């Protein structure tokens, strides 16, 4: 498992990385010492690095490659649109066919009463848009003091200033500061923080934190609550069953907006079109990105409920937008991606066939000596690595997650480590045979990790 490099091109690219590239979310010191792994091609659920290793991509790129790599229809859709109209903006009373057709296609899939879409270049920009739109909405309704947004500790809403502020990642807050009037409540992470409570008790407790925060801030000051239906980057945190029903009760009591960040859950990852469909929630806004284009080209957006749109229409100017809002090439790719998801009945197959299989096979790993819990929904999964299965105690300071991730990469599987939680989010098109391969490789890598951290050969 050395980082031995045999292809001279790999060394050249690593040198370029050192000389010129500032990478996102990377330990710059480590990256400089070891150099990046260079991924150069992909097909189906596999990627290849420049050392010739074929690797099963258990993360679908970064949660996004829903239809898998190598779909020529998406390439053709982009090429056709580039020839016809590579760019035009959607500012100042103009539009173009792809953006309008895409808005309609998304409205058709979205929950009832959510019929309008504001397009952005990314999920982060979708949440920036949300922040400005929510405050503009309340101000337009004559309640400008209603501007506090409640997020959750360890939630992830992107990496722009608004995204990082809405999210609850301490490491991000510590660099660059925070936008004012954003507050956070605890997350529904039973395995990590539930203590002696049962999962159901803890789910109620965590949901009640929302009500407490609303009362503490004052409902006349609270504009919205934002949450991912299932936290992704925080470690695939599937809330206890009691959590969302209780949150729904609380949201129904107070006049605040509910924003579902669907950037990961949206477009089929739970086996439903949206995470809010899976949990039966009624959002006022939904942030989208990632699976919208299967990651082939950047695009995000914000789906907005009719009542909110009615207020915005009355208010006149919305002084917000991005050069690439509704980019025609991205819109054409998104339209084709949605067509593939629909016509190939990919989400139906996830719900009925492949996700039950993935979840069943993943749970077989619960018997492994290192594994404290296996959880997941749809095509999302998490494996908690622990020192003590009963007490849920961690291996302090050993970096077990990163050790396991290293073994995975070196044995042909991409799993991401969030602390000592291993997470997966494979392409929605993964087959049962490929799921077998994923789980078999995961077990092998857990064994290698156990041998390393428990000091047994
Ligand atoms: C990835 C992600 C974002 C940010 O999207 P970008 O396209 O990276 O800006 C926002 N919310 C959630 C839940 C995400 O997973």
C-alpha cells in the first residue's frame, strides 16, 4: 500500500499540482508531501487513475454522478446546445428555451405547490440565493426584523460565505468568520451524541432544540430553518424515526419558512425524487445541485413555493443573480439527465431493487470487530468505526477513518472518511453485482484497518 508511482506522467502532474494548484478542502501540507492521486477517466461506476488502477467510485464523484460516468447522451446534449446558443444570460427580462423547459421539468417533479426555480451555478449559490430571498420575502411582507436563520451544527450547506455560515462546520466557521443572524441547533446524530438516550428519545430531544431556539430568538425574529433531510457531508446522518415528525409539528406551530437542502438527497438518492418526499415534509424552498446534472456540468438552484413567489412578484425588483444563472448548456444537460432518470426508471429501480439490496449487504458489515453501527437510506450509507462496540467509544487520535480510506483507495474502492465514519453514496445506476463488489472490498479494507490499528498482522 505504498504511494509508489510507476507512470512518469503521474509525477509530472503531481509536480504541476505542487507548483500551481490550490486544491479545495485539502490539507495543503500533506498534499505537498504526497501529491494528489490523478484521476483521468471514468466509465459506469468506475474511475481510473494515472497508475492504471480501476477504482469503484462509492461516492459518485462527490455525491453527484447519479446516472454514472460515460453517458454519451449528456455529451451530445451539451454539444448541441453549445452550437446553437452556448451562452445567453437570463437577466433584465430575457430568457432562452433550455432554462424555461428545465424550470418546467423540475416543477413537474417537485412537491405540489412548488412551481418556480431560481437557477445558480452550484449548491452553495443556491443557499446564498435562499438567504437573500428569505430576508427579502419577510421584508416585503412588512417584517424586516424576521431575518434570523436557524441551521444545525455539523450541517453542510456549501462553502461560500452564506453556505459556510448556514452550515455548522466549526472548521469552516473558524476560517473567515460568519454572516450575522445565523444560529445553529444540535444535530440528530444519535450514534455520536445520543448518550444514554434511546434513538427515539434522542430524536425528540434534538427536534425540540428547534422549538427552544425559536422561542429563545423570538418567533418575530426567525425567518427560516434550513436542514438536509439526511446530513451528507456531516457523515450520512440518518435521523432517528421520531425526528422529522416532531420537526414537522414544530414548524406547523410557528410562522417561519422551512428550507430543505436537497443538494444530496434530491433527484433520487433516497429512492424518491426528493428527500422531503421520503420523509413526507412540506418545504417552502428546496436547494438543488449535484444530481441535477449528474455532475457533468455545474448547476444548482432553488425551488420555491407558490405563496413565496406571490410575495416576490408583488415586491418587484429582486436584486440578485449570477452570470451563469440558468446557463443554457447546463440546462440542456440537466434536461437530458432528468430524461434519463425518468425514462430508464432509475429511481424506481433504486427504490424497489438496488437500494434494499445495498442496505441489506452493508448491514452485514455490522458484525465486524471495528464496526459500531451501519446505517443508511436509499443509495446512502455510513459505517461507524469504533474501539468498543458496546460503549461506542472511538479510537482516540488514531485517524482510523483516514487509515481505512487509504486501504480502500489502494484496493480499488472509494469510500470517504468523515472523522471515523466511513460513508458511501454510489451512482444510482450501480448494479447488484457491483454492490457485491463494493461490500466485499469494504470488508477487506475493514480487515486491513483492524490489523493496522489493533496491531495484529
Ligand atoms: C455539496 C453540498 C452543497 C454545496 O454545493 P456546491 O455545489 O458544492 O456549492 C450544499 N448543500 C449540501 C447538502 C451539499 O451536499
